[in-house]
């Protein structure tokens, strides 16, 4: 049994109350460890540690900070297989996916922001005849980073790396459903002698630990990735305190397929963009819009490919592993039932999958494709966050833009066409923070990342994140 501990002021410790939560392996459906069920007292202790560490951390040279962040990246890299297995065990995702994507991208986040802080420029503005302005971007102080379960270490480091690089100290809370790799990162901190109190990791429930971080007057900014409902509650609390907040929330992303696309490329990528990580990526294209002329061809081939996907033990070479928890599996299956009530036709999948052998009690859902639903029904408006996609035919550019923009969300969109003018036209009209043309989920860490509407507030990535994690001050000097 694994016993995860809090990491506060460089010390590993249980919750003060000694109370714990169960840690479950979703592919086996069994408990494999525990994590602290921390309380407000644990959070306050972490905040005190972060406050005490701030004065010395903020004045480190760029090179010193670079070296320390790089040590964390290299420390993860040196224990790659351990991190990969932990991520897969905690989340249910296939090990190959954690090895190809989650853990390497976590390492990249740390390396990227270690270097970004060295290249983060200050502006100056000359006011003719009067003087000179220059802009300082200074660390804010103690900041809170709260992350979800779908890409655990990847999104945890996406927050903490720029926060630390910008000179802040951090109180971080990973999801209580997938805390294992954040805990392993705290052991890397100890191994490499990361300064005490600079990064504090408190485990436990969102309503206790997360809320205590958000409510503390000593925490000057909150960077949150998670669901829209939680994001709204956090936003309200931050507004009361005029606290800086960055919210990366849910999505219901359109995948728009025109008849003049490169069919083979589109098909292979659409299988990935629909079902990678069991469809539990905020960027997955869950509404697939297909131009009518190629609708039947698309449907036949897509279903053939989906039926070949393998589901099962994430430690093996399967395409699809377990969804993250029993509750989440029931939520997804509930949406499939709703699809039927709303008049949808299940073209493939639609049920819980029970693998033979040791994973028979795990939480698996067949990759599911549904057609026949209007774009305004609940299934096409609400985020399911599982291996479920809908097919929706369209005729014209205007029609598809209007349907694509009809949800409360606006995170990401993919457009498939070989016509460059059309791609630019549609990209301009789509309400989403990220648009991919003829590809999906290609990430350049320098680019702004985030959503419109109920998909979030603010942008992270590159200098956007450095700006979020610093306070801006203009200084004017009279000639
Ligand atoms: P969630 O909102 O339930 O939880 C996210 C984190 O917030 C967890 O650590 C949780 O413990 C904490 N939390 C819960 N209640 C809180 C509160 N009242 N105050 C402070 N913290 C609280 O989300 P989840 O189910 O873990 O993640 C799935 C969601 O995340 C999906 O909606 C998905 O679209 C979204 N997501 C968005 C992005 C993005 O970049 N936009 C990326 C990944 C996931």
C-alpha cells in the first residue's frame, strides 16, 4: 500500500488530523493506497512556509532559478518509468500514453519555464519631451495552483513551473483522485535539495484544501484547471478579494470536417482526437461535424476503425484504458442513456466494457459513437469528458460555424480542409481560444493557451503565463 504524504516546508507529513482518503486504481477497481485528507490547518501551515520562503526565492538570480527548475525536470527524467507506471495506475491511462505524452510534457513544462524566465523582457515607453516609462514585472508572493485528474503531472507542472519561474512561492493541490505523481515530484524536490517552503504540496479534497487555498488572504493569485462549476465558485471567491485568477475549464470542442479535406490524415487524427486518454482531455473533439457529401463515407470508415480499438489493461498495448473512477464511469454511461432518450442512435459502443482477467472490476467504457442528435440537445451542449462522440452533418460554412459556436464553451476547435482561404475564414469565426487546422493537439509552449466563454478566463503558456504570475508596475522618470 502506498501512503502519500503532504510536502510542507520541505517535510513529508500526514494531515494534522491524521485522517486519510482511499487511493484507487481505476483499472483494477481496488484500493492501492491512501492520501492525507488535509484540512484548513494543513493549508495554513503550507501558506506560512511559502510566505517565509518568498523573500529569498524572489531574489535568486535567473541562473540559480534555472538550475533548480532544471534539477526537478532532470529528477523526473531519471525516474521516468516509475512516474509512467504511477500515472497509469492512478488515472487508468495506458502506460504508453503516459510515457509518450504526460511525463515528457511535464518535464518540458519545467524546462520551458526555467528558460522562459531568462528571456522574459521588460518594456519601456519613451514619452517624447517628458521622460521615460519602464515596466517592472515582479513576483506576486504566495500563489495557489490547483489541478485536475485527467493529465495529472502534466497540468500540475503547467501551473507550478511558471509560478516558480516568475519568482513566486507556491501552495499546490493536485486532484485527490490522482495525487501520486505530484507526490513523487515532492520526493524529487527532496532528492535535488529544492529550497524548503518554495513548493508546498497539500493533498486532499477540493472543498477543503482547494477552498482554503482560494480563500486565504495570503495567497495572492490562483491558477486553476478543472471543471466549469468549480471554476465559477473559485472565480466568485477571488472576485470578493480582488485576487488575480486564471481559469482553464471545460470544453465541448467541435471537429469540423469539410468534404475537401485530406481524408486519410483527417480519419487517423479524428480517431485520436476523439478517444485519446479515454476522451478525457479538455481538448478532445467531442462534436464531429461532417459535410453531408462525405457523411456516409466518414461514418462507415470511422466506425470500422473505432471497432478495431482495443480496450483493457493499461499496462498492456491497448488503445484505451480505464476511465478515472467508478463515479465518472457512471456519469459517462448516464450520458449514453440520455443520448437514447434524446433520440440518438448508438452506432458503436455504448456500454461498460469488462475485460477478462485481473481488470474485470475496472472502470472501462467502450468507445462510443452517436448520431441523430440535434446540436442543441443536452448531449451536444454538456461536457461528457469520456469516450463518447457525436456525428452531426452540415451543408454550408455558415451552418457549421453557427452550430459549432452554439455551446456555452469555447476552448478548442479543429478544422479539416485543403482550402487555405476557407480554413482562415472559419478559424476567424469560431469562438474558441485554440484552433487547429488539419491537425490536433500540437502544442508549442510559447503560444497562448486557454478558452473563451465558460471555458475559462485568461491565457497561460509562454509569456502569457509569466505575465499572469507577475505584478506589473510602471515607473515614469521625468527628464
Ligand atoms: P474539478 O473541478 O472537479 O477539480 C479540479 C481541482 O479542483 C481538483 O484538484 C479539485 O480537488 C479542486 N476543487 C474542487 N472543488 C474545489 C473548490 N471548491 N475550491 C478549490 N478547489 C476545488 O475538475 P476535475 O473533474 O478534476 O477535472 C475535469 C475537468 O477539468 C473537466 O471539466 C475538464 O474539461 C477540465 N480541464 C480543463 C483543462 C483546460 O486546460 N481548459 C484541462 C484539463 C481539464
